[in-house]
């Protein structure tokens, strides 16, 4: 096992396209690091550079304190799981697993021991004599995983390994990936565009955009304290609601005003976000997570001190335990480049609803006890302690430690 | 309101559906059968005519080897009076077809093996690796296809003679390889491009060198393409007549190839040629090629890469 360090790594393709731009990243020994971002953000390129499948245009990559810039993949002692599995079609599962070990001239007994162990761990024992063509997608995926495990490498690299599985299988494979990492404790770099995978799997998550590192942190910190509009909009599903608002200080303390609403901003927020008080009387971009809303009926008095927000539900998505309520607010959608970039990638069903005039569509995630129907007027309560404020010019989160550049 | 309307339509669906459900299959069946019907019949007729055009002469050749000279020049549609293997014996013994066939098998085996080895390696590199001059090399190969062999015959003769390879099998083998490479490279490089790159990358991660990746991973995956082009090359080289005539033109009858032997039967005896013997020799030349074709044909399976990638 080893740590992986990227020092201002660049990748410039022929034609001058900069796929990765000055990427600095330290992946600690035994850590599960997830690289996430919209397609074309350079996450796969970064992974392939660590693997040695792409040349590095600038900077250096260290695996276990050894610079590997010019080492071919086979000498880096790492194993990779490909998105499309990339199994050897003419070999049986057993031969697929053993191939890398045979090439390393490992004694036969050791090979069969390791293959047997991996097969048992992945539940592939009864398929060892089959060829990949005779396996289901999930089984192929496990063979691909097994091929990496038997090598006992310094690090695993995984390039969207679950994206070709159906939804149910993906969830169970996600769980087995988690247990596998717990058990083996091997440094893992995992690329995905699915932020649910990123949140559930990663010890830390690295958000990339256009080849630039946005933020590296634990999943919870990314969710709670996004560094800028892009990260805020990208992480979390449904994504964060944004609006252009004005921060004012009235008789009853500070408040944020938008679309005819006025939400009080607690003093604690000013304490947490140094620099926010400088924005009083100025425009900010306000962000509210859908999960920070609740139906005042369903909240049942638990929302003491939360602010009420009367809205009309346009669309409801019932998810069983929760309901996504889509409603319009009387303010133009935020057209900041960061929010647009983040929204492009998400599976945002809200974009399909035609917006009338200068209104933007917001989502609230409320308890299913709310029983709200489309067209109903409901009263939402907002947890004002979790408001997010962004600088409208830079798009950076106001008062975020990483944003004070 | 929105929920209400969707609710009613979904509730009404089961009531409304049965009637269109019975009507739909009829319409669909007609629509799908019609194109197959018209074009299917036409194509089957065309294929039947084509098959007769191919099989007819082969069967006739085979039957003619049992006929006498008089029978051959008589009514073409009669069957031979008796089935004896005299003509086959004469062709094998007196006309040395046995010897020539061995020569041909040796030459074609060597040249096909050489063509496939060199052609597939060249095609793989040209298809998969970017380097300056890649396209130039590729087009150089491909331009070979545009070059008629007659045009190069005289210079080719002198080149081979200067190399001291005239009237040798090695000379023929090398010329065959050079002659077959353009199409082989053209075909295989297109084929290698269709194979998934990630499998080669997985092999590199597993510790393969470029050479091993090619021989142990990519070649097996390219099997259908390799077999098709192998058959093509065997057929082309087995039937080659012009090149051996030029390259084995000296007094080296023992080195002749089968096409020369067959031709020699018809020309050697002037007007009293041994026609049944010649047809026997022709049949002998056809049979091995047919066997090769049938054996390899079974090996061509589409979807050899299935299971490699998603």
C-alpha cells in the first residue's frame, strides 16, 4: 500500500486542450479517494495518468514516494478496474484472474491460492471455468474487480466501475466495494460522475471541473460547506436551490430578501461565516438545500423558530419516504456560469418544466406525511441555520475557509 | 388536477386497450413480412442462380475426370459411362500432380503464415499506435493494392534473379508475401480498430509488454478477422498461376506448383491432350482448397469479443 501524490499535474492534448490543469492532490495511504465531476472535467484523464496510460504533460506523480512519471503501467504496481470491465474474452474467469500473476512469474501454488481467495470473496467460485461471454454484467464486473484484487497492488484505480450496472446491482456492488475497502485497506482512487457514489464511497471526495480542482474534503463537509456555487450545485440530489437575494439588516436583525420573501439570518451564521457582514446591503446568491425545507404540517411543531414560506406545489415526486415538491418562486433563475455548469450534468428533471417568465423552479424535500398534491398551496418551513451565501461576482462561498483566496 | 387526469387515463386504459391490441399484431406482421417477402424471394432466386453457376462447373469438372476424351467433347449433360480412377492415377503419377501439390502446399503454407504474421503485426501497429509517418506507411501498403501484378512482372523477374532466388521456392514465397500484404494490412488494420482499447490497456496494467499484449490478447480477439483474411490469402495464393510461371520458369519442373502442372497436361501432348487427366488434376487442385474453406468457415464466429467489454 502506498500514498499517491499529484504535484501540479497538467495534461495538454494535441490541439492545446487542457484536460487537467495544475492538479494538486494527496491521496493518503489506505484512503478511498473519489474523483467526481461532470463529463469532460478531466477526472478520467487524471486517473489514466496515475495508471500510466496517458503521458503527463507537466508536474509529477508519486506513488509510494517514488516518482512514476516515466514508468510504464506494469512497473507502477497498481491495478485498474475499467468502466467496461475489459476482460480477456478468450480466457476463462480463472485465467483472467491469474493472467497478471502468471506474467509476474509467481509460483503456481501461490497463484491458485490467491485466485481461490479472490473468487471466494467475490462469490465467483462456481464460474471459474466459464468465459466472460457466459457471465452476467454483475459477474463480469466482479471478475474485473477480482483481477485487481489478486494482484495485491499498492493501489486500486477504478474508472466508473459501476456505471454499466443496473440500479439495484449498483447499490449492492457499492456496498460490497465499501466492505472490500474496509477489509483490504488498499489505497483506492475511484472516478465517477455519480455524486451518490461519491458521497457513499469516498473517505474524501475531490470535485473537479474543467480540469481544475474545486474542493477536496469529506463527503459531509462538501455537502455542508461547499466552497463555491459549482460544488454546491453539483453535490446533493436534488441539487441546491439558488436565488439572487439581498442581505439587509432591519429592526429584527439581519435578513435575506428575495422574491417577496424575507428570511431572517441568525447571528450564529455571521459568526460561522466571517466576512458575511460586509455583504449587508449588497447582493448575494442565496442557496438552500431541498432537505432544509419541511412541510409545516408534517413538521408538526418540530420546526420551532423556523421561518414559514407559503408556496404552491407545481409538481410532486413521491419517493416513498419523502416527497420532492417543485415550486416556483418569483425571481429569475440564477444565471451564474457555475450554477449552469453544475446543472448541465445533474439528472435534473426540473429543467423539463417550462418556466414562465422570470420565475425559477425550486425543490423542497418534505416528509411523506405531508401528502401534498400538485396544485396545492402549502406552507414550507426553512431551517435558516443552513443557508448558504455566495459572492455573485466570484461564485465563491462567503466565509468559507477554502474560499478566502 | 394533474394527478387526477393521469389517474383517470390509467384507469381507463385496461378498458380501451383490448380492441387495439388485437388489431395491432396484424398490422405489424404485415408490415414486417412484406419487405422480407419481396426481397427475400428475389434474393433467394438470385442466390440460387449464383449457386448453380458456381456448383455446376465444379461438378462438371469432377464428372469429366471419369469420362473419356470422346465423352467430354460429346453432349455436355451426359454422365460418364463408367467410374474408374484411371485418369486420377495418370494425373497423380505421370503428370506429377502429387509432387506439384506437395510443392504448392509447402509454398502456400509458408507464404500464408508469413503474410499473416507480418501483416497482422503491421496492421496492429498502424491501427493502434500514433507515430509520425504512420499514415505514410499505411498508404504505402494500401497503394500496393492499386498496382497490377502484370505491370511489375518484368522488373520483378530481374529483382528476384538478382537476389539469386529465381527458380527457388523461397523466391516464390517472398513474392507471394509481398503480393498479399497490402490487402491483409488494409483489412486487418480496419479490424483491429474495432477491438476495444480498454482490453489492451487492462493487459498493460496486468504487466504485459506491447509484444505480449499483441500475441496473447489482441491476436486471439482478432481471430474472426484473421481467419477470414487467411482463407482469402490461401485461395489467392493457391490459384496463383502467373507468378510461378515467371518465377519458376527455368528448367526446374520438379519445383513447379499445381497450376503449372495442370496447365502442362493440356499443352504437353499437343492435340492429343489427356483431358480426363487434366480434369482429374483440376479436381485434385480444388479439393484441398474446399477442405480448407469448410474447416475455417466453421471457425469464423462473430462475437468473439463478446464478454470482453460491456
